C-alpha cells in the first residue's frame, strides 16, 4: 500500500470517527444505534464504526477498515453489524463516498407506518428534490437491505431512504454529506409530522420543487 | 468611510456572528439552516451570515457586508442565499435594524399547513399583539419573499411572519430583538400546537390582547 | 436592619439567582420568560428576579428586594413584572417561602384549553396529591392573578396551579421547593399529554392517590 | 468481609453512581425521579441510590449498601424509596445483576393508558424480542411492585416492563445493561408513539422478530 493511501485511510478514520458526534448532537442516535462509514477516495477501502462501541469511547484508531466485501483489512474490532448494507451500497453506487444509518425517531416513525415523507417544505425541495422514499422491509444479515436501498434510491433525487420498520440510510459524496442528509432527514421528518398532526400540509407544485432543487444544488453555499 | 462607521461595522459583525449561537441554543436551526442580519446603525450597510457555513465555524471576520441591493462591500464569502429577502425588508422598512430567518420546526409546521398561529396565550399577546400572520408561498431568488414579508407584516403588530411551506422571518429594531422574536415565535408555535392536539384553545378577548400588548411594550423590562 | 437579617437577605439573593438555572436546565423557560422569588426566612422581605434580564446575565447582586407591597428596598433594577402576583401570594399565605412562575410548554398547553391536569400518574399522586388545578383568566397589573392563585390552590393539595391562557405558578416552603414543583408540573403535564394523544389514561382510585401522597410526604427523601 | 468483597462493593458504588448520569443524558429522569442499583457480583449485597438526593450531588460514597431484605449494611442515608421493588427482583431472579427504575415520559405515557408497547421496529425486535409488556397497578411500600415486575417479565424476552400509571423497570446482567434497556425502552416508546399518532404502524411478522432477536443477542457487538 502506498504511503499516500495509508495517509488517506488515517484521515478517513479521523473524519468518520468525529462525524459520529454530529449524530449525537442532532439527536439522531441513542446509545450505540447509528453508524457512519466513508470510502477512502480513489480506493475501495471502507472505513466504518466498530460494532456496539459507545460513542464516548470512539477513537480514530478503533475504526475498522474493510474491502467492499466486508473483509477486515485493519482494526482489532468487528465492524458495525450494518456493514454489509453499507458495503452493498458502495459496490453498486461507485459515486457514493459516504453512508450513514440511524434510527432517528421521527423518520423511523414514518418508516414504521410504511409511508414515504411528502415534499411539503421548501427545505425538502432544496435538499431532497422531492419526497423521501420508502424502502421495503428487509432482514439484516444478507445483501437484502443494501439492494433495497439502492433500488429505492433509483428514480429519486433524494440522498435518503427510510426502510420499513427499521430506520434511515443516507448517502453522499463523502461521509460528511451523508451525515448532513441524515440530519436534514430527521429535521424535515419532524416538521412534516408536526404539521400533519393538525391537518394536511399544502403540497408544493412540482415545477416549484424543481426550481428550488436546481437552485440549491447549484447556487447555495460557497 | 469614516473611522466611526468602520468601528460600527466591526461591532455589528461581532453581534450578528454571536447571535447565531442563540438560534442553536433555542433549537431553531439545524445544520446551517437559519441566518441573522443587522443594519449598521445610521447607515445602509447590512451585515449577514455567509452562505452554507456551519455555525461552529462562524467568526466575526467571516460575516459579509453588503449594501441594500446586496452588493458585497466587505468579506471573502458569498452572503446567505436569503440575503435578497433580508435586503428587501431593509429597503422597504427603514425602521428595521435586524432580520432573522429560520425553519424552526413548530412554526414551520403551521406554515406548511398555511395557517396563521392564533393568539391564545398571554405571552403571544405580550410579544406579538395578536396572531402570527401567514405569508404566501414565494420562490427564493427574486424580491418575491421580501415583498411578501413586508406586505404580510403590514396590518399586524407581530414582528414575525410565517411563510407558507417555508419558515419564519422576524424583524426588530436591531438583530437581537429580531432573534428574540424568532425564539418567542417557536416557543408560542409549540405551545399552541401542543394545546390544539387535544382540543381547541380558548381565545383571548381582543380588549385583553390590547391591554396585554400595551403593557408589555411599555412597562416590561428595565 | 440587623446583621443577621442582612446576611439572610444576601443568602436568599444567591439562592434565588441560582435557581433560575434550574428553570433553564429543565426546559421550563424561553428567553426571559420565567421567574423565581423567595421570602427571607423570618421576615417579610421578598427577593425576586429583575424584569427582562436574560438568565445568562443574572447575578445575586442584581436581585431585587421588596416588601410585601412591592416597594423596592434594595436593588437598582425594576422587579419582575410578575412581582405583584408573587407578593399577593406571600401576603395571603404566610406559610409560603418561595414562588415560581413559568410558561412551560406542556403545562401552558393545558392552561390554554382551560383544562386542569388529571391525576393519572403515581408521580402526580406523590407530588400533587391529585389534579393540578386550573385558575381563571386574569390580567396582569393588579392583584387579580395573585388572588386567583390563592383561591385556586385552596381545596387542593397541589403546590401548582395553571392559569388559563397564561402559565404556571407554584409555591413551596422555600424557593427550591417551588422550583421542584414547577419542574414536576411540566414533567407530568408532558407525560399525561403524551398519554392522552393516543387514548384515555386510566384514572387512579382516590384511596390510592391518598395513600401515595401520604407516603411521599412522610417517607420519601432523607 | 474479605478484602476482595470490599473492593467489589466499592467498585459497584462507583459504577452505580456514575450510571445515573446516563439517565439524565438520555432524558429519562426529572429532578430525582429515577434510580439505578447493582448486585455486587458473587454476593447478595445490593448497591442503590440514596432517596431524594439530586443527581448533581451523587458521589460513590453516598451510595447505600443493603442486603436482599433491604437492611442497610453501609451508608449514612436512606436507600431509594423504590429499594423494596429492586430487592424483590434480586431475590426472585438470581441471574439479575442490575435494576433501573424511571418515569421516562413516552414509556410512562403508554403505562398510563395501560397499554403494552407493540413490536413494530427492528430495534425493538433486536433488544426486546417482542413487545414491552405491561404490569398491573401496584402500590409502593410492600413487595407488590417487585412481584408484579417478576411475574410480568416471565413469558417475555423483554428486559423491560412498564407498570400501569407508574413507569419503567428494567433488568440486566449488571447495572449498565439495565440502564441500556431503560434508554432503549424510552427510545422505542417514543418512536412507536410518534408513528401511531398518524396511523397504525405495520406489525413485524413473528418469524422476523425471532430472527432479529436471535441475531442481535448472538452476533451484535464485540
């Protein structure tokens, strides 16, 4: 392995490790229930949280490095029990550099009713370009979840999917973008939920969703 | 530019920068989704948050200074993508010295249903002098939002407006007053929402709203 | 004034000042919206928060000392605009040594519907000995609120009352007990609200309420 | 008492004391309303929180050591008023090394309606292996609560029970596992509640619950 790759792996361990603090900060995770992974740029090495380790105890050197098939290349601990799902996404979507999984409460509440989250907020149009789609029930322990994530994301602009009875998976160019998508998923899942508690939110016309999405992807930020 | 103006601009950068911490503290914003601006007293210089910069990374020297048309006079970053809306308010309301925009969840939930927030709390009568009015759906990227804010605020005592499917804009004599209005908007939006979940809140008679508003504006505080 | 009284006043300033942090910590207050007062033991001096001062800026030396009629005896600032209500309670209830006022969201939501909070939790039976009663709508700026608080508390074991469209007032032997009552009021207001969102909570038989209240008042704690 | 036992008691005091911070951190307790206990491994000594002491003031040396009948063996304070219930669980379930009691709001809301929490989340299948069962109303001050906890847990995989009108009791191999169960109980109680606010969550087939539970108990973690 080249020196440059080794450096990139170490940098990704730091980034993936630290991003877990954002899951806590924005209220997306409880105890050890969510995880972040990142693909080391220019490689097929995946850096992911170890299984069942509390967020307080995470350190970059505890992160697990695997190949796309989940074989551990570096690290003394077992990878997250969701690693198979992350890896399947990385295999099928080469443009993805980060994956996040949470059971964030409002988004998971939609998922438990098997309902996608309708696009009734300009912030949803900006970030998700439409609804946040629903994926099917799938059991952990095979490639079923990963396949369902990829199939559900196809045909949507959304970088997030909610999996029935389960929780949220998000993707991004890198792990930070995937974390942002997870944070915004819970934010809009909550606001739309609260809105619907007292009536029906007003839909946004498709042409306005398109205009907002286009602008946000191209004009927003630095 | 006089030395005094330069000093006033620098002071406003510090104030505007620091007030973003209040948005976080009171739960009004997620990731980078809200912004504060202030008019430098005695000038038409506007100080506003840069676009897409995380709250942790804000420093006074990153604040952007523009004129009322949004031309950047000072700062290396692009201003908030909501700057056009802020500026339009400053143009049309010379008495306004601060503007705040958030997607705070309870207030935005009312906005997604296109409902104004009824005045059923003495704290609302105090601060808002009546309902918090609803503005129309308007697309970002022109003066449409700014115009709608100003038109909606006319004929109401409220320093806050909720914009359909979008979120909250508040005004104040300075940025701190606008932040206070944003914080109180979410507070009353939440309490009235919770109240209506289990029945209909009791209205407050107009004469009592008037008495409370008058007293609060004239007697409260130091 | 004796040296001992002066010392007791200074101690009460520290206690009252610091207890405001508990209102923040338990989510009872927003911006400057709640206040604590205490009667200096063995005197009719009342120590109360100054009006409109942010919790971050509170210091013991900013607390205001008044007599039972609200005349400021010590302090450079105006007392809380709720001082009249606090004082009226102290006048009519000599056993009360602390009063707290908040607009805590769940309790105020019950108050906005003009509903008392039914006793359906053993923790409510423990602390409140029954329902948390509802007081009438009353305007600030006279003794109307104070009188209504006292009248409503009579005939109830509860140290808390919710005032229609307004918020919560609690009493205690001292300010810390009144703060505890305010904290527990919001806690049970929230749990009973959540419970009722999906059906009707099961009532607790009066004899069991009595048994729980008696035990808690006499056995609990050190 | 052997030196080794003394050491084990002191270690358990530190562990039990510190775990109370987790109850606060995850929002399970208000003021002094929850408690943790642990059985010193290899003994029948129970370490438990003292009654009515605020979480800020807890120190390992304030923890109370009792035998299984609740006789205080070490400590200057009275044990938690829930000690009788904890002890009864330890007496009847020798495999239990930790017990936690809270009034966490969402779980207690289910308990106030006398409804068990249905298993509609994969995270519930993982942790609880099915529903979180409901125990009957029982008065504090005898072995009634402890007996009801044990009876209700029998015939369920769940390490948590919600007691009607009261709150949550959880068990574990040690106090940390019991705290985890209490944290996850509130997490799933909240998500299932939110889900049911807008419709009926989709049930998970029993065979899938079995598969998830089996995997989580045997594969998850390090």
